[in-house]
């Protein structure tokens, strides 16, 4: 999706408590300033866990304009309001985290606070989901190229 800040702000995922963000290539981490240390920890863990794949993900998402949003909600009620089972297509990764596709983007919702162990488990899931997302973007891009080539041949 050609996601812009204004589109994100109008989405159901946005929370007015988000007053800070970290952007790095395809990754968009939104949080309240009081959770800055957690956001930075997540940022560094992403780069560590996806170190070998980060350059390829960055290149792919430049071409597709896709993003992976990590949204740190300040409390359980805000998290549950956004990702209630009735409103959401969310895949719950744990009691306090979930993932949902949003067009070509990924959205990870995270309820704060969480333990160090919960954070490690969340980041393991992020790694798995981002790798799968990257491969699905590659497949979609290859299918589009193949389709264009077949259309050109038929002309």
C-alpha cells in the first residue's frame, strides 16, 4: 500500500496517544514517548534478528512502497479496542501481541507493558512474519513481471 502518515492516521490502527515514531526503511514503529526505550529496543532487535535479510527487505519495500508497522499501545484497553476479535482480522501472537495484514503492509500490535521474555517471543514472531511477508512480496513482484511479459508477447 502506498501508506502515508495521513492514511495511517485515518486508519483504525492509529491511536492519538502515538506521539513518537522511529522510521527505518520499511519499519515504522509508533509509540507514546513514555515507551521510547521499548521502541528503541525493538528497533535494535529488528536489525539484529533480520540482519542478513534487512538489505533485501529495504530494496523490495522501496519498489513496492510497503511497510511493516509496529504499534506499541500504552495500555490493554487501547490495544483490545483496536484488535478486538470482533473487529479485527488479527492473528494473535500472544495475549499481548498480534499481527494483521493491511493491503501490502504488515501491522504488529503490541500491548505495553510486557516482560523481557514476552518481548523476545514477540520479536521471534516478528522475524518469522517479516520473512514470510518479504517472500510474498517477492512472489507478487515476480507474478507481475511475468504477467507484463506475457501481455507484451501477445501484442
